[in-house]
C-alpha cells in the first residue's frame, strides 16, 4: 500500500506552523551566537585573550540546559503546549531586543546576557518541542515528523552559521545583525500563533521551583524508565558527545589538515548538515513508517566506519603556501574522500538519532514525556561538557592529532553502543530483522491496516520459510508474539531474536506434552494482556509450496480466549534460500519480491479451521 510522503506533513496545519517555529528558532540561535563569536574575534575592541571570550560564549549558552531543563519539563506537562510555545517565542523577541541593543552600542555585556537568555530559551523550548510531536502526529507519521524536525534544525543551524558570516562582512554589521535577529524572532512568534491547540498532559502537576533538586529528580526519572527508553536517552546524549567533538574540531581540521581558509570550514559544515538532513529524511523510507529501532545499530555502525575512514583519509593533502579556498580544495581528490566521509557521518548520524527520539516519544507515558525529554537535555549538556574535557585531555595532554582524536571517538563509539545493545537486546534483534528484510528480500505490504492498532488479535499465516516470523515482525508496526515449532525456535543466531521477541516455542502433544501445554498457557496470557499473537496453523513448513491443512490448535486458542482473527499470507518466498524448495540455491531469487497480505478480521465464533485456510489460500493466490 502506498503512503503519502513525509513532506505531505508540511501541508498540514497540525505540523507546518510548529515546523516553521522550530526552524526559525534554531536559525536565530545560530545567527546570534555565531555573530557574537565573530564579533569577538574580529570586530570588538576587548581586552584579554579572545579565545577565552569565545569559550565563555559556549559556556553561557550551555549552562541554562543544566539549570532550567527540569523546569522546562514541568512546564511542558502542566501547561498547554501551544500557549507555552507562544510565550517562549515572545520571550525570544525580548531577548533579541537586548541582543540588538548590545550590537548597536558595541556593549559586550548586553550581548552575553542575551546569549545566556537564548540558551535559556532553547532549554525551555526543547521538552515542549519533542513532547508535542506524539500529541499532534499519527503513529505512522512520528518517524517522518522527527526526520523533518531534524532536517529543519540542522539546515537552520547551517543557514545561521553562513548568515552570520555574511552579516559580519558588512561595514554596518551591527545594524544588520540587530534588524535580522529581531525580525526572525518576530516571524517565529507569528508562526507559533498558528500552532493548533495541544492541551496539557498533567495540568494538576505541582511545580518544584528548586532547580537543583528537580534537575536531579528529572534526571532520575529519565534514567529509571524502561531499559529501551533509558538507554535511548543515553544513546541520544552519546550522539551529542560525538557530534560536539567533530563540530568543534572542524575549524582546526580545515586549517591544519586541508590547508583551507574559512570557506573550507563552511564547506565541511554544509556537507555535514546536508548529510544529517538526508539521513533524517531517509529514516521514514527505511523504517517503513514505523518506529524502527533496528536503524540505530545501523547508524552506529556507519558512524564508526566513516569515523575510521576520516582518520584514514586525513593527512594526504599536499601543503600550500597560501590557504586554499573551498574551490581550490575541491581540486584535490584527497579532499573529496574527506568530504565523502563527513557526508557519511552526517547520513548515519541521522539514521542513529531520529529513531531514538521517536522511541523516547512513543514509549514514554504522556504525563512524563516532557520531563523525560528534559532529562535527555540535561544529559546532553553534561555529555557536551565531558566531550570538551576529553578533547582537551587527548589533544593537549596525550598530544594526539585531530585525526587520531577521530579514531579514538570511533573506537569509543563501538564500546558505548555495544554496552547499550547488550543491555537492550531489542536493538540488535530489530536490526537483524531490518537487515534481513532489506538485504535478501524486497518486502511489500498490502492491507496491514486491517491489523488493529490496539487490543488483542490472533494472526494466522501460511508457513513457507524459516524466516517467516522475522519478515512479518519487521512489517507490522506492533510487537507480535509468534508461536513457533521449538526446533526452529532453537536454531543458532535466530534463537536470540526469537527469545528477545517473546516467541512461544511449541511441540506436538505426542512429541512433548509439557512444551505443548506451556505454549497454550502463554498464548492465553499474551492475548488477555491485549497483545498480538501469530501462529502458523499448518504446524510445519510447506515442502511443496502449497498450503497444508490447518491443525486444531487455532480452535483451542479461540475457545480459551475469543479474539478477532486476522488471516495473512506470504507470497514469493517459495524457492528462496530459507525455504524447503529442493531446487533452491543461495543466489536464486536473491533480493526477490515478497508480499505480505492481510485480510479483514474474522470474529472468533466464525474462525473455523476450514474457513481460515480458505481465506489464507485466497490471499496468497497463485504466487508461491
């Protein structure tokens, strides 16, 4: 079934005003921050080391995330999110007026106050930004919406960085900057006025104004979520650790290793931002419009590979007497490899970060979502500070080169994400399912909307290959508990996936009655809990491609727990490597097209063995 592109969200009032508001906010953050940094470096008459002032700017912007994220999380739960966003945007206008006055009068103290206030603005906006998305988007829009937000954010950051450089090149830079930052803030507020109503999740929440105790409580709340959510928070913050190291080293890397001027810095930032935007956009396509955390290990793998490649390709540029501009750099083949590596880091960074945000949003309780995201912001800020300390230690104390720093970060990425995936094996399980369904097969879906979004249901399907369960599990948005012959359940490698997914092993009554009885007891438990259970009523793999007679197990299940039955059929798997076709070959039908078809629900009272077999046979048709 075809679906509209995620870009269709940009035509919907429930998303577009928020997207514009968010993008303009990210743009203004960077317009002001970068303009201030460039003014300190090149325009203002100040005493002392200018590098210290630049580092002070970075500190002033990040400190509010420690101080006010917890308050922001509470605000996001207690107050209507649309009204809160508009209030924050009014605050941005006031902040930019202070910043504009600072630029107009060359008053550094006013600029620094405005910078701290802009950090506060970002800290307050973050929890609202990510908690409003699950409230306004449908489940199958969540990944695409997050992808658009990440794309808008990074492209806005890029535009702000470039725009600041253009403005500071003007002879009347102070006036230009003042007008632009106030205008962007005003446009952001006007956009926010069109955001539809987003009621508070917990209006009765009592605010704790003690920022220190509440920050600690918020951080504990985030890290005490389910392992999948809490480790996603850690994984998200780890990405900001890695990203901060790469981004802070780009200017020095461009100068010392590409022998480039400031235009080369802009070129690298552009390539990286485009990579993030591209990766974020591809997430919806690769995930099948669902929260597919299998992309996270894929993204982590890519971050490591391209980080190692960046280290490997560094140091091959011929030195020049004069700094190269971006056009001159593009004249060297070595530079193209470096840019390719940076693009890869961006793309796989998008694959890594978007599913993590979507998982946090989708699996956190509504009355805790904003505070969990606030905890994420606190941890992000902490990891960014740690990244600065680690960078200083490795470059100044350990005397590593910048490419060697990238090498260390890539190796650390392996260690950190191995820890996360070990604690939460669901990441690895979903990755293996995703890899199978995107490498050996091209899986199409028909009528899967017949499967209910909530509540119990029994799925019945024909049994063609050893990987049927993986293909079905990868296609359906909801978790599925599969009933599977115990010998297939115990297969090496696949057993890890089956155990992690809560698969139910079963044997014939005559073969092992204990396993047989435990299976039906477990099926009843899952269905009573409102979950999806999938069985293969044939009881064994087909040996000729045809559908065998259905066994009586489905009748017993429905007698114990009457639930709707969804007939399903797999087309195109016979002859594949994992089928029992005697004429199969490893390369035969590789990358073959497989179709999963779902029929309309059948009431438990009408779901006889005969009727179900007829329905599954009709759905499969003539395509084996």
